[in-house]
């Protein structure tokens, strides 16, 4: 029976991973190309379309951040499965509006997907915790992360062959987003296949909304618990690390692809580099998810902090290479300004891989640490994680409309340094070395 229960839990992890793979094949591919696509729409519309890709993405993350305060209450009411299903429908509506771009539809869709993102991601964190234990949380987070990041491979592969030349035409845009919409719909439907953990003999599909007796049982309790958790010293310090993941999320998911597209040194291949860059970011994410998640028992032998330090070094090297390879005003407009080295496509794509590898280092360890620290309070913990991450991502998308590349990279290096240090402090505080493994030592706030 125990083996059957484990099989159901692993089945749920794989189903959630496949759902996210399909859904984010649509969304991540679209967001990476969004700025360039909408700039081309502006040129075609002769002033009738005024939407901006960075502003749209900023709205998404602002709404996402504040929605995280109410989403744990929604999960209490309807369960994680249906929270993910209804949230994913909002992603689909957002992708659909690119088939016929209108300024009001772009910004309304941004608001909807911000709310949907909070529902999807907080419920996913709850689902991961419900279907994991201390021994499987690293493995399951690695499986989920690897499946999720496969979305960067498939969507961007299609994007590379669809978007060609210096201008993205309406036909190219329609072909791209029609296929992405189909992928999003399949992702919506996959969420309905989730089963109740611990009931492997039941063929019925029911809500996933409880991970134990400590999980919030009322809407008010879920809301209060989020505020109480936010005030703990562990969460306040960890928020600095989470904030860094939000800023670098903005950079690799929206800004860096735009930089490549706007670098005129790359010639006619510049637009196509968006798709190639996304694929290599995905490759870095998948490899990192596999090494640091699936094989977590071996890679975490000496704790999570060495992996975080590795990710920090990878990102620092990457930011330096981008600094010398890409024109300073490429995030904002097409540029042929001189760079410190001759702009090289291979260096640019290497940086894409390093961005993904470093990002997976930070995120897999944050997921693992939060799952270990808050096994009975997963919904509030992951809601706070996404609140901090998304509000910082929103701020980064906003300043990306005005800041040149050098200042954006400086912000990333400073926040990365602080985030690496604060993660290590928390890791050392809540764990102690026992033989060849680590165990959680509860703090006063946890008790």
C-alpha cells in the first residue's frame, strides 16, 4: 500500500510537471519574444497600437505579487488542483490576445495572467509538498524543475524557425501564437488528471488541499498565517535571496532576448537568436534541475550552500561576459554601438546557458529549503516566495524601460552577492551536520 501511495505521489508530480511544461511552453516563449513582437506590431499599426512589452510584463508581476496574499485562501476553498486549472486558463487568454494585438487587451490580459500566476504557482508549491516527504522533496523538485524547463526548449525551437529576418511580420506572429495557444490549452486539461495523494485505489480525481493537520483550514487563518510567517527572521533574510531570483528572472526571461534581438552586430540573425537563446537557457535549467534536484542526495551531501555559491559564481561570470559582448543600450532600442569585444553570437549563447544553469541552482535549493522548513505550512510559504520574487521582477521590468545594460548588470551583481550570503546564513541556522546528511533544527518562530 505504501508503494502504491508513493506511486500516486510521483504520478502527481509528473502530471504537474507536464502541465507546466505545456503551459509555459506557451507563456515563456511568448514572454521572451514579447518585446520584439510588440515593437514590430507598433511599426505596422502606424500609431494605433501603443502597448509595450516591458510594461505588460511589469503589470503581470505587480498583480502576481499582491495576489499571493489572497491565493492561499483560494486554495483552502477550492483545492490546489482546481486553483492550478483556473489559473492556467488565464494564461491561455493572455496568449490568445497576441493573435490580434490591442492595447487594452494586452494590459487586461496582463492583469489576468498575474492573478492566474499566483494561483498556479502557490498551488504548485502546495502540491509539491503534499506529494513529498523529507527523502523525496529534492528529487520531486528536481523532476518538476526539469519538466518545467523543457518548455524553454520546445517553444523556443519553434520560435527560432518561425521568427526570421529583421522584422516580425503579422503572419509570423500568427503562426507562433496559434501553436502556443494550443500548447496552453493542453496544459489546462492536464491539471484535471491529478489524483488525491494517499488514495491510490481511488480512480476519482479530487482536490489537493491538505498536507497535514497544521495546514490552514480557514480562509482567515490562511491569510493571517502568511503575515505571521513574513515577520520571522528566517523569511526576512531569505527574502533577499528570493528578491535576487526575481530580478534575474526578469533579465533572462525578457531583457536578455531583447538585447540579442536589438544587437545589430548580429545582422539578420538577430531576431532568430531569441529562440536559440531560450533553448540554451532551458538546457542550463534542465541540467541544473537534474544535477541539483534529481541527484540531490549526492549534490547536497555538504548542504545547499555550496550549490548556491556555485550558481552565484556562474551568474557573475555570465554577467561579465554580457557586459563586454552586448551594446549598453540594447535593452531599450536597436543598437550598433561599440562593445569591449567584437560582439560574438557564440559568447551570447554561452551566456544564455549560464543564465539558466545559475537560475536552476538558486531555485532548486530555495524550493528544497522552503519545503524542509515549512512542511505543514506550504501554501503560505510558497505564496510569500512568489510575492517577493514577483514584486522584484515587476520592479526590474519597469526599470528595464529606462536603464542601460551596465546598470542592470550592476544591480544583478550586488543583489546576487547579498542573496548568496543570506541564503548561507539561513542554511547554517536551520540545519546542522549529522553524519553525512542534514536535519532541520526548528527555531522559535517555527515552533
